[in-house]
């Protein structure tokens, strides 16, 4: 990662220093070298193999999120099965893309360029599916947490009502309608 950053900084630094180079020939050479360096950097870091590796990293993150969903979202088995199916399909697609990129390596440049467009569109489609799946998993996690918080609020409110009848002025309010709770409560230490 550090060598990538160093490459970018050197390209940027060479472009910044152009006005200070006294010889116009050296200025043109610097511009050409910086441009070639930038293009090489962009091409190198956006090869199908590297893009599939980034997809794989994102899929591992989503697999971790899905494990959290299996613990927290037990109340919605349909979502669990649908998200699990989508995750498995996406992992299969990434594996297929990895196989396709590995099979492209011994190709000639003409065939490589021909297959590159198809693989690039498949990678982009897979990236979009991963992002949608990630969003739906995060939303499901938050819904489950909100449900758990709401149940905890109701449980605590019922406990307060039974322990101190008439002492809680916000008993019948929805959780959204209680922003001033902390103003009404005083926590005493000691």
C-alpha cells in the first residue's frame, strides 16, 4: 500500500514542480513521464484480477456482517434464507469471475481486449449486487436492533410503572416522543 501512495505522490510532485524547471524540454519530459506514470498506475490497479480481489474483500466483509445477522435477526427467517441465498450466489459469481480472470492470463492481447469488456461489466454487476446486499443486511441489523431497543424500552417502562405507579410522566408516549427524558431524570451518585 505504501508503494502505491509513493507512486501517486511522486507523480503529483513532479506535476507541481513543472513551473520551477527552467528548461522547457525538461518540462515536457516531466509532463510525459508523470502522465505515463499516472496511466500505468490506473491500468495496473484496475486490472480484472485486482478488481476481483477487491470484490473478494468486500464479500468477506459481507460474510462477516451476515454472521452478525444470523445472531441478531433470528425473528425473520425468510430474510435470513433470502440473504443467505443471495450471498452464496454472489460468492459463486466472484469465484466464477476469478476463474475467468485466471484463464485470461495466457491469452493474446487481441483476445484479452475482447474478453476484458465482458469481464469488466460482470465485475461491475457483481459489485452492485454486493453493495445492495450489504445495504439490506445493514438495514436488517438496524431493524433488529431497533426492535430489541423498543422491547427493552417497553420492559423498562413496565418495570417503572409497576415499581413507581404514577411517577413516570412519559409512560404512554412512543419512544420517538421522549426527547426530554434526560431533562426530567436526575441521576444521583452517592
